[in-house]
C-alpha cells in the first residue's frame, strides 16, 4: 500500500470524502481524487474559520475591543467537535492555513495568558482587554447565567419589530387621491411611490374642472390656500402649503403623464371622471348596509359569513363574539331600482348571511354588522337626490322607510333561520341565517 504523504495523511480517502460530502454540499467532492480532495477540504476549513471570525467581530458593539484570540480559541473548539481532533490538529499545522495573512498575524501575536482559567474564560475574555476587579468578579460568579432579559429590552424589541413590519400610509397623491405606503404591498404588480413637486414646474391645466355640475356643488372642495390651484381636481390631503410655498404629492404614474409634452391626463386622475364627491359631516358615519339600501344600481350580490366564537356553555344572556368575512359576487345583469330605498322584505339588497355556531343567532348579535337607522337612510336619500348627478328623483317609498328600525337591525333579517346547515360539514352547527 502506498504511504500517504499530505497534510491529512492520517485520514483515509474514503473517510475524508464522506466528511466532505456531508459538510460541503453540492461541491463535487464525491468525484474528486485525493490530490484534489485534500486541498479542497483544507480550503473550506480555512474559509469557515475566517467566516466565523468575521461574524464574531461584526456582532461586537466595539470591534476594536474584541479579544480576537479568545474568539479564535472558541472557534477552534467548535471546529474540533465538528471535524474531530485528528483532522483539526492536521489543519492547524497545514501550509494552507499558514499562508493566510490574517491567521498568520494571529500566530505571530500570541494571546495573553489566563492562569488557572478554563475554556469558558477565554470566551469571556473576548468582551475586551479590561478585566473586572475582585469584588466585581465575585458578583459575576454569583449572578445567574444567562441573565434574564429585562422588560424594557423586550418592549424595545417588540416596538422595533412592529415599526419595521408595519405597513403605513405615507401620503396621498394629489392628482389621483391614491394612498402611497412606506413599503411594497403584497400581490401588487408594480409598487407606487410619491414625490413632492413644486406645482410651478408642471403644466396642470389638464386637471382643471369643466363640469358645471361639480363646480356648483357646495363645500368649496376644489378651492385651496394657494389660489393658483383653485378649480383643479386635486385631493386636499396631497396639497401642502406653508410659508415656503406650495408642494404637491404626486405618484409616479401621474407625474409621468403630466411630464409629457404636451401633458396627458393621467388615467386615474380625479379630473378623468373619477370625482366621487364628499358626503357632509352628518352622513359620514353611514353604515355599509344603509348605503346599499340607497344605491340605484347593485352590480354584485353580497354574502356575509359569521362565526359564533362564544363557548357552547356560556349563559344565554351574555353577549356573543362574532367573527367573519364578506364576499361579493358579480351579477350577469345589474339590478336597477324601481323605488328607493330597497326593501329587505323582498330581498332587494341582494344580501345573504350565514351564521355558523353552537346556537341560533339573535337579532342583537348582528347589530355590529347590519345596523340600520331610519333617519340616516332618509337623510342620505335626500342628499343624493339633491347633489348626485343622474340620481333618480323618485318619491321615497314610505312603506320601505317605515319598515326600517330607528337604530337597530331590521327584524326581517331574521325571517329565515334554519335549525341546521344543509351541508356534509354542518355537524354541530346550529344556525344558518339567509337573507
């Protein structure tokens, strides 16, 4: 048998190849000869040692105070447990490690002596060259390790995590009223950001409102502190005026269209037929069901699914916890109202609700989702007839308005309550409510 004469001569080729395949994945070690395998193995051990040294130095608060020799001692101990004492000793004595400049510098500058110290003390020495006094050392030896994390540090970590992961609205585009966020939104093809511009640098005449119906509306929604912007279809949240002048928040797509020669009207601009108007203050708290009852067109059917999360043994009089979601399904034909408001009795709002839980739902359990106020519906109808373009000028349906509650859930919502859900998965589900 030929006697091996290399840096790892004490290790058989089969054992060396097996370790290389296990520790250095997908590097082609299984097909290497010994003359290729030995330098390959030593080079990767050297890179591992350097990477660990770099990582330990990078994590330190003050890298200049790190005792690199104590860190190196800890790294060697970890690598010895990984590769075995025999391979590690051969590696430390190999030429591949000796020619590395950084490692060579450490060999020429031996670590300070630690009389009577254990291996753990070498790791502790990495925090800096300054050693604690005798009384401080006694306190450190008595203190538990690892030390418990303070509540202040926990709160700071939680606050930093919430700040770093929260999606926050950073502004509103003055041209299209689109909100812009501090980071990309998931499932959005193109990320949109906004920048502040001086309105004098852009030709904004294409944004001027020419529809007399909009100009005649009360509220002065298109009059600004800067009179040069009056009459332009801009969102107030994106207009900033101070002693230094006026600036506009404009998103990338809108700025690109306005910067062309001649300027083009952005597709999503408010001036491009996208002005929806603003409800007066006393109507801004309308619920979604109140708005649906006053809609002239219904282009979708809405299905609400609620889950009763209250424990089955809870007292009957206790308030129940409801959780759920809503889905909208487009219709082949748009439902057009012939009288307003829509009546719940004949299924006019195209609304369905399924309640799943251990007991039948009560009308008070649905208040948070289906609350309707009679006067609010009447006020909304009057405002839409007076201000919404092309809104039908019909007389209010007195029967439909009288059927609405003063401030509660319409009783007709509870007309179809079934003792079971007719599905294969309805075991234990006591109530199914359909509107």
